[in-house]
C-alpha cells in the first residue's frame, strides 16, 4: 500500500439538495487546493454515504477520519454496472485501504477526478467554500 494519499481525491461530503444528490471532493493539484461539487445518482449517493461512514479503526476522540479514492477498481457483478473500488481510510497516522461497491457512474466521476492534472479542468463545476 502506498504510504500517503498524495494525488488522491478526498471524498468530503455526500448530500441531497432540492431532490438531487451530490458529492464533494477535495483536490490538490500543483499546490492549489479546491473542493468541488458533482452530481450523483441515488445509488452513487448511497455509496458515498457508506464510504463516509466507514470507521475501521478504534475511536480516537478529536481525530477525524479522511477518505481518499485510490484509483483501483474491479467489476464486482458481471453484467451489472456495479464496481468494487478501493478507498484509503485514514485517521491520524493510521491508514487502510477498504473495498466499497458503487455504480459505474460514481466510479467514472472518481476516476476523472483522480486523473486530473490541473484544477482548471474543474472550472465548470461548483466550487465549495472549505467551511461548507
């Protein structure tokens, strides 16, 4: 396993607004950081909620969990658009890759974020304030 999360998109939020579902990722490219919103399906929203609620380590009060998309995936159900993909879950200095399942559309979005070389490529997406 890789020793750090450098270059990995950090999954920071999943939420519903006006009957639509969204996720948010934090990206760091070329020393610039941005959190961007992207639309997801109901199945994608459910997958993001499962990821963000994962707590594989003993509870350390005041030490938040962080969730990063690693970029690796496999088809988990032949003939269906469901994939298994690795999420690096961190709490302080402790980290572990955990497998999650989600729809192809969510995986495609996460892969796109992973492959970005510049934040300019996200200019069409809504940027979120870091405090949101």
